[in-house]
C-alpha cells in the first residue's frame, strides 16, 4: 500500500502550555508558534477540534472531523480505515505534517502519515494550522500541520467507558482510567473498533477486483504518566499504539477471488522533562520514537513490509523577555531508519536542526518571526523562515499578514528505490520548496467568531517521474491561491458553524487543476439544545474534482462529480456522567466518489452509550 503514490505526480516538537497558564479565558494553542498563546492572538490560521466537539460528533475517527474544517479536503479509498489523503489548501497529500503529542509518525518511504488509523477514543483534542510551518517544524509542513493530543488524566481518578454499534456490523468499545493523585497525573486508555465494511472497489469499473466487502478492525492503546517534583520540574512519559487490520481490493488483481489485506501500526514513545530554569526561562527536553509499520498480505501470505523508525530528540527553550514578548530557541535531531522487503540503496539518514523565534506585542501591534535550518545527511541544508504581523483595530477586530517559506524533503522512495523494471530512485533530488503569502481579517467577540483568509502559495522543485518513467526529477511547479471563510457562533441554546473554501490549485506550467482537489467546498452546521437533549445537523458540499491522473487509469480523463452530504447527530445526557449518542451519516444516501474507482458509504447509522467522569 505504501507504493501506491510512488509515481503520483501531485500527490518537531512543540511546547505545551504550563498547567497553570491563564489567558483571560481564551482557548490556549501551541502549534501555531510553538509558544503557548491565546487562539485569538495567533498570527497563523489555526482551528481547534475540542474534546466536546469529539464527544458530540459521534464520529469514529480523526478523518471524519477533519472534513469539517476550512481548507481541508480528505479522500479515502473505500471506507473507514482505508488509504487516505489529506489535501490542505490545495497542496499535495505529502505536504501535511502530522504530529502525535509532538512526535513525528510519518513514513519516510511514502512521505505521509496514516491518519486513517487514528480512532477518536484516544484523542483529547486536535490543533490544525493551515499554511507554511516549516520554520517551526521542518520538512513537509507546506500545506500545514495537524497536531493530535492524546488524553491525559484530570481530577479525581475515575473510569470512562463507551460502547457502540451501527451499520455494516460496526462496533466500538473503549475504556480508560485516569486522574491526579498528589503530584502524579496519569491516563490509560484502550479501544477497539471493527466493521464488516463495503466492497472498496466498484467492480463495474474494475472487474478484476474482489467484490467481497472489505472489513476493518483497529485496536488502540495509549498511556500518559507524569510526576511534578515541584513547581519548577516535571517529568512525563507517553506511549501510544494503533494497530489496524484492513482488507482492501486491488483493481489489478490476477483473479477476482484474490484477498488482499494490510496490517498498519503506528507507535509512539516519548519522555519529556520540563524545567523552569529561572522565572523567565522554561526548558523542555524530549526524547521520542515514532514508528510507522505496514505489512501487505496476499491470500494470507505477507508480500511487502515497509517500516519507518523516527528517532527524535528535541531541546526547546522559551525565554520571557517581558510580559508582552517571548524568545524561542531550540535544537532537534532526527534519525530516520527504513526496514523493508524492498532493498533500498540507502536505509538511514539523519537531520540536525536549529530554530529560533520571537513573539511580541506592542499595543495594537503584534509580530512573529521564525527561522530554522534543517541539515540532512543526504542532500544538505534547507533554510526556512516566517515573518508575521498583526494589527488590532478594536478589541474585536484585527488584521494579520504573514510571508513564509517551507520545504519537503525527498522520500526514500524518491531517492533510494532500487532498480526495478527499468525504474530506480534519484539520489540527486533536491527538496520541494514553497513561498506562501497570506492576509486575514478576524472578528472575535463573546460567542461570535469570524475568520477570512486569502492565501497564495507557489511551490517549486516538485518531484515527479521523468518523461520516460525511469526515475524521479525536480521539474513540476504548482500555484495555489484562494480564500477561506469560517464562522463559529452561539445564540443562546443554538450553535452555528460554517466554512467555505474557494481555491485554484493548478499546475503552474499547464494550468491544469491538480487532481482530487475541488475549487470550491463548504460546510454548514447547527446544534440546538433542549434541556438534556442536543440535536445537530451538518451539510457538506464539494465541487467536482479532476481525477484524470488516477493511479488506476492514468490515460483516461475522469471527472469526479460534485456531491452534497447531510449528517445528523443526537446526544442525550440522562445523568451527569451517562449519555447516549447517535449519528446518521449521508442521510439522503448520496452516491458519490472520492477516488476513482473506489466506493463510498451510503446512509449509515451509529449509536453509542458513554460514561464520562
């Protein structure tokens, strides 16, 4: 499965807010600057999916919620657990950096992260930054960063429990125990999800594919333990594993009876020491290991193995210069190791990184500056930077502008793929590079929040196959510009949300729209509280998309038609701790396609019973 995007032409470590941080009640985020700040002071475009959003959605996985955000498109090849792509602001699927509690979990061979294997039972909240962020996090953050935070204990030690059942024999079970005892904080969480699924491939379009339903199962475990020695010193350990067993269909199968499946695992271990060296100097040292492992099977026999081991070390220092300005200084080391049945000509590289940043407020003016160098053992150094400025007209209105650069390092597939059928990798490749400008206007008062963003991203040195299809070269260019509009508001017991993205992601040389990306997509949602009952509805729209560069039929012009989906939710809290949740997805049974020739779900229903402390 990791090989699918090899010829597709367009396809770290933050600091957390201190436990006692107070920002006048405003939501605190860390991903936009690596410094804890109120969300209404962020100069980069950021969204937060909160724990309340997760609970009320009734959704099983991370991808379902990411689809609701402005600037984010998600495709999936056949249903939950199947191979997915995330296109942020029209950039490629490998231009989005995914962090799990600050740890890289991406594949060094495919260049992407298996977000499709992350179930929501383990997740506390998610922060999504749109736009170049390489000056903060290094490679891959051309389109943005998705940072996923796992659950940590709070309050008196207690259990949580959830169990659900729905369409296609989908079932879910989750349980955990956590809390605070003295100076110790802990949370242990385990979950299982399984579904019989649907046939992944439309056999009317690909007759050689197995017509049987392609099921999926996932087992996930997470643990977070920390001890605070005193107000100035804290030590934390975090572990996570998600293991998905995924049946999939092959459009080029030798026989329609062939059965394919893969076992995908994401693992993360981290040890973090947080110290207040002085009252104005906070230090955060992290040692971490993030693994991506995928094994492919044909009729029960393993055919391929792809494993990436991201060994990481980070030392980040935040210095408070005065109450209105902070300085960020840090260093990181990343060792990437690849193990595979494919005999890559090189299986290891290391990256040494230095970064610095400044955040300052001067009355109505705000500035942010970041600078980073990533020195790769295989192709050399990549330097990136960001300059941002904000001006607050009133307590509610402010404007922001920023200009930044970003890069994406070539993958091991790009560089070191062995000579096979006349094709091999190109060790002389250089990074893909981006320059992004954006301007925003923001309104935030009480329970009303509006954000409008214009962005313009120019990406050069894009890696694609040469005309003969014998190797990879730096030749393509992309230009992407567009606007995002989002709204989040509440009127008494009524909540409203809306997002709209209008973009033009195109090949800079031919003007052709980049595949699988719509020029227009939007969402509209509403919730209504009736005592203990909350009802919700959502409409999702996407315009048509060009699939003419489909990996299945590359020579056939294909347009994926626009679609509209309506989802409904209901939550009833019959006690303080017990509630029932129900979700109907694709209420009107819309027939649509995200990737040719893969099926999508029709109308589905899922209900769960939940106990929360």
